[in-house]
């Protein structure tokens, strides 16, 4: 009796099912990790390298931070408590950057501060290396080192941005830190002096003024009432000042 070929011994449909089951599975781009893969979870204690590895495997997650070695994953953001204030401060910083060579404004960019801290601030303003900046943009497009100015929009003074994260910013020498507490209609701007954050006081014109970025002036009362024309008018005075002109020319 001749040998029976596999094709004659197994029904055609079975062969097709066998071929399909043996073929390698190709995961679609942007898929969520399978349950067997480790996920980012709030409260996890991770190294920065492991945090980055897991975060990259979760493209559906828009924001996660590593603060003092612990994972934080903020809740969904509201429009009036976060989205609109974020837009207003982004407009203010973006206008300043457009008038100041060697300065860049970044929105929601991951910052590699140190081995235990990788925050994703709402906004940062940095001096580029040619301007003597203390941070740089890495080859894989992350900010490495401490930005000169960090901005966060938070709903409450109990937020970790004003406690654990603020401590990490101070220890890593973020030179200025601005926090808008929208739920309490308050805004604080601190500068690093003698290794501690000291609040910047209003000047005689009622403005807050950066010491790191000459000409970066903020009319806080106009900002809190939503008057962006007045906010930008104050900033225009700042960028027209002799101090800003000298800084921009360096």
C-alpha cells in the first residue's frame, strides 16, 4: 500500500485551521498590552527605566508620571478647571518664546529629572544650550535635566504637584515653579533661593516678574478673571523692556 499523503489524510478545512493557528500573531500598532504584560498602575514603585518601558507599551495612556519612584496617573481633565487655564498659560509662554531667541516652550513633555523622577509638567520654559540652559533635549526627544521654569495647573492645594512633585523640582534645581490652583482661584510663583522655594511678590505695577527670564511678566489679576488681552498687554510691556532686549540679544 502506498504512503498516504497528509493532504489526503486530513480534511481540507482542518489543514486551513492548522495553518492559521500555527501562524505567528502580529499585534496591531497601538494595541493595549495583554493581561500577561506588566501595566502601569497608580502607586507602583518602579525604576525610571521600568517606568519608561511600561509607559511606552501603553500608547492609550496620555499622562503618567514617576515622582520619587512612585507612579501617578492623573484623572481625566476638566475644561474650565484645567483645559482653559492651560490654554491661557500656554498662550502667555508661547508669546514670550516667540519673542525670545534661544528659549523654548514645551507642552506636556516628559522630563527626565533624576533616576526617581520623570514628571510630565503641563508646561515648561527652557533656555536652549546656546543660551546657557541647564536642560537639554535628548536624542530620543525627551527633556533631560531641570527646566528653568515649570508650570502646573491643579484643582486643589492638596494636589501632589504642590507637595511630592514640588519637592522633586526643588531638589533638582528647577529655578522657578508656577502653580495655578484653579479650584481656589489662587496662583503662586516660586523662585529657588538658598536651595528653598521663595514666593515671588507682586511689584508696584501688580505684576509677577521672572528673574530667570527677563521680560516674562504676568498680570495675575487679569489672568484669574480670564482677561487674556490684559495678560498679553502686560507681557508686551515686558518684552519691550530694556532687560528683555538685552537678554534676547545675548
